[in-house]
């Protein structure tokens, strides 16, 4: 499960209470330096282990040789990074749209909520990765298959987070809207949606990491192009260095996509923040 | 409404010169409870003239808030009729302004945007109301706070914003549901004095729900006491104080006498023996 490395970083960053901030205070410097120092130390230890232990590159390439491969063959890696990133992004956007839409349905229709919600939770218990090969049968080995699988595994956290956000609206505010003869649509655009935005973004942050996992799994089994394909292909030929390089690039792509979502969150926060402008 | 004779005059006659703005006739509210139906309000009848400040006073659970919510069109009476300005209230209406116990401001909007919220909902042109919002904020002492967010304001200031928001679309009547009960005692006194001043300026018709006897006596032209089981109107009394009013009138022996009378009425309605406590408190 090499694909999980890039996405794990995102999952950790999206952990509770970890909202990205732009301004760093003195404690902020410490908060950045400490994890960076640990990462550098780990890489150094890895390098030392490989060099001193004389570990063959087929078993474990060193960080330096991996980096050298990336520098020398960046064009090959880029060719494979583009479809992976693109498909992950498309899967993520569709998963977000589907998730928000389902949350709206659940919020506004009691019938839909009662019928849908238990099934969604049950559905979440299925080990969805096991279903990946079926997507090939249903949708072929093209991009649509991987994107569909990415949506399939990524939309759930968006539904849960968004419907929690819609439900979090102050009841007094809803009563005020009702007293002002506001339409449901006005309540949604003026109150419910802005109030739910922080929840929606926390769902989206989980969804982007899951979408990448979905695409990588899709690439593992459809084997056409992409970083997942490259990892499987290189591993089969005992080209561990290539696999490792592909994983590193995957991490970078994952961080890039996650960063875009985080930037979107900051932009939304600017508009819908309770803090002074 | 300026053409109407203002009842904001000391010792105004009890008879209403014109048709009342609000007419509540035998209104009743029965909730279907688990242990049989509960009558929250039993046959309440009340008429309120233009420009009057009327308090609905009573202990918790006396049905005063339920009655107010029915006047607002947010609750449906199970019996009787409510008429505002000649037409029945059967659902929320745009000529009603409401202030709740909590300010319920949008935390991400500035003060002035919160005041303009009803204008956006009612789809009225924003530009002319922006100026009015500024004037209202200045009137409640929040000039210069237009671009602050609610998190930067104190509880009392937030409730002043809510008052401006309720007034922005110039509703025929202002309904206030225990608006200051979440504030500390000192802020509450200040808010009462400020509200009295604001209402003298705007001459709005106000229905003010409270369980504070002093607050009701200080603010109102008329105090309507609700109580008993099932709850009904126990007393409807005009307050014999002139305007403008300052908090100092609470030192007045006449004020003490009125408060004592209201307290006794409430206690009798609840079947509790009068206690020996001082009449000045809540």
C-alpha cells in the first residue's frame, strides 16, 4: 500500500484542531522546526543505515539515491504524476459535490434521512478496496473507472461532516429567519451553508486524501499509466529505486492537492470568520 | 403612525381613542402532551393601541412567551384570533420585528451587515437602508462599531444590535422576548434605560415579555400580568409614571407601591402566600 504514504501526511495534518495558519509566532517557529528536525534526522538515520549496513538498493534504496533518481528522471515521473493528480482532483471534486448534495437531501428530507443515513453508515463498513476490481468490470480500465472508484471511497466523510454542519446551525437563528418570512433557499444561502463551511472543509480534507488512495488503487489494477502503475511496474522488475521515487513524487502531489484545499479553507475563513477582519 | 395620538403621556386615559393596532381575542394554546393535553394559554384577550409599550409579566411557564410567539405568527393558536393592523396573524409577517433572549447575530457578519439582514431577506433595496442602519446604530450608542464583528461586542452591545436589526425595516410592532434576561444586573439596568430612551424616540408599539417586575414597571405604559393554571390574563394595569423615565424613578415611593401591587397579584394568581420579602426586588 505504497499510495498511503502520500495521503497519510494529509490525514495527519487534518487531525483534530489542526487548522493551518499563515502567521507564525515564536511558538509557531518551534512547531515547524521540531517536526522538520525529526524528519531530517530520520532520513539521515536511513541513509546511514543503508550505507553502513551495505544494504542492496533492491531491498532499500537510500534517500540520496532516490533523490538522484528523481532529479535525473523527473520527466518520466512527471508524465506519470499528471494523470494521477488530475484523476485524484476530479474524483475529489465529484466526491465533494456528491457529498454536499447528499447532505442537503438528508438535511431537508426526514424521509430521505431515515432511509439513507443508516444505509450510508452500513455502506461505510464495507472494505471498499475489495470492490475495486468490480469497477474494472463495470467501467473498464479507463480513467472513468479510477475516478468513479475515487468518488466511491471519498464521498462519505463529506456527507457526514456536511450534514453535521447543516445541523449545527443555531436554532434561534432559524427562528429569526422564520419570523422574517425567509424562504428555505434564503436560510440555506444566508445561514446554513456559511455556518456549515468549517465542517464541509474538514470533510473535504479527509476526502482529498481518500480520493488519492482511490486513484492509486485503481492504477494498481488497471495498469496503464500513473504513479500507482509506475510503483507496481517498477516493483515487479525489482526496480525499488523507481518505486521509492514514485512514492516521493506521490507525496508531493498529495501535499499539493491537500494544500489547495487548505488554501480554499483559508479563503472561506476570510469571508466567514467570527474574528475581526 | 405619527398622526396617532401618542399614549406616551403620563396618566393617559384608559380608553383607546382609535382602533387598536393589535387585537387578541380569546386566544388559547393547547399542547398535546404525553400525559394528556397541556393548556399553555387559556383564553387570553388583550388590545394594544398604537405606540403603546405593553409588558407581559409572569413567572416562568405562565404562557407569556407562548402568547408572544403566537402574536409573532411563529406558533399557531389552537383557539381564538389575533389581528394586527386589521388583518389576522396566521403566519410570520414582515411588519413584525422580534428580539429574542439571545441576540442571534450571524458571527461572520459585521454589525451593520447584521442590522441589514432583514433587508436582504425581504429583498428591499440595500442602499437607502444602509444609511438608516447607521442612524439606528448611532441611536443605540453603537456609532463607530459598524464594522465590528459580534465577537468583539459585549452581551449588551450585541442585544443593541439585535434591537437595530428588529427596527431596520420599520415594523408596525416590536416583540421582545425576555431580551435582557441573559445580561448581568448592571448591564440590564443600563439596557432598560437605553431601551426606554430609544422607544421614546421611535414611538414604536412594543410587547415586552419579562419575569422581572421592576423591569416591566419601569419600561411599560401598561403591564399585563399572566398567571394561574391554566394561564390567563390576571391584571392589566397602566403605569402611572411620566416620560422620559430615568432609573431614579425606582427610588420613588409610588414605584415601590406599584411593584408591590404587581408582586401580590402574581403571588395570588399562583396561590402562594405573600412573602415578607421586600417588594423592590424581582
